[in-house]
C-alpha cells in the first residue's frame, strides 16, 4: 500500500486563497420595497448603499439584504423605478461593475466608490449621476458603456464633488457618443470632477439600435453596448474633455 500524502497546511491555505480569488462575484439588484416584485414605491427607490436594499432576484421578489463587497450591481430590480437617490456616507464600497438599467439614478455622498474593470454601463433610456469619489484603478482596461435605442438616450454625469481616479486605460463607448442630445444619443458629462489618472482615455461610437431599451433583456443590452467600434469626432472631443480635466 502506498503511503498517503497529506497536503501541507500552508499549501492548502494558498489553494483556498486562489480558489476564492476566482469565485464569481455576486449579482445584486437595488430594491427598496421589500420582497415583492419591483424595487420602488410609486416609482421612487431611495436609500443608503450600505442599507438592507439589495436583492438577489432580478424581479425584486427576494428579501433584500446587506451589500456584499465586490458585487456586480444593478439599478434597479425589475422595471418600475423612475428615480433613485442612493447615498454613500458611512464607508467606502467596492463593486465589480455597475449597471444603470432604467430611470434616473443619483449616487452621492462623502465616501468613495471603487468599480472593477467591467466598469459602468448605462442602458438605453436611463441616466445616472455619480458625485462620490470614483476609483477606476483596476489594473486593466475599464469600460464606461452607454447604449441608446433610436427612441431613447443614455447619459452618465460625473459631478463636481467627486474625484475620478484611474491608473489603467479607460474606454468610453456609446451610441452616437457625444454627437448630440435627445433620442438615439449618448453622453458622458464631466461636471468639473477632478480627474487623476495615468492611463489613456479613449472613446468609440456606434449607430443606435431600433430596439427599445425598456424591452431588452440585460444580455441584449450588453450585446448592443459592445457594438461600439468606430471613433468619431464627437466622441474624440469627450475624451479630450476628460484629459483636459485631468491636466488641470
């Protein structure tokens, strides 16, 4: 009989750490109306990021609980939210990615928000304002993606009281990015944030889809958003705006 070979404790601990580092991030949905369908009350879904407002069910029917650091987060569960005010005032938080799916969402507060390399997505028909400190220092290319159907727009605003920092390349991509306003267009607005970064900023743009964002599944939104491949003068000017803010 061959003698058994036990795995040294240190080796086992190292393997466990490696396994944990490859564990998939949780997917959480902003949900302020409890364990019933939807996320809002009369269209409004306000609350604290670190409150018990996170559901594991995309339709909002799971009982909301506490936030898990590093999660991929969606604003909001189901499709009934028209406006959400999310406060970040008790501690810094980290998200693997953020997707603003519908309505108008504002994330504000005195603490900092760190987002992984999957970045920030604003779906067709949605708008978002981030006025906390925003950290995109992820060690890889970070994407900011906006998708607008021909009958909807998408806008992300980085507001004045936050510092946006990044050490890796940041790519801003969208449908008719920076070429105008209204249906079919997307915009990233730099409302006097402090840009601190060592990585380049690039922009790409694509033509709008005729599909309505409100009827699209998340997988459809991702596929549409990723179609941005060609640079445009309007998109380039938005990258210049970021770089000018960085230089100040």
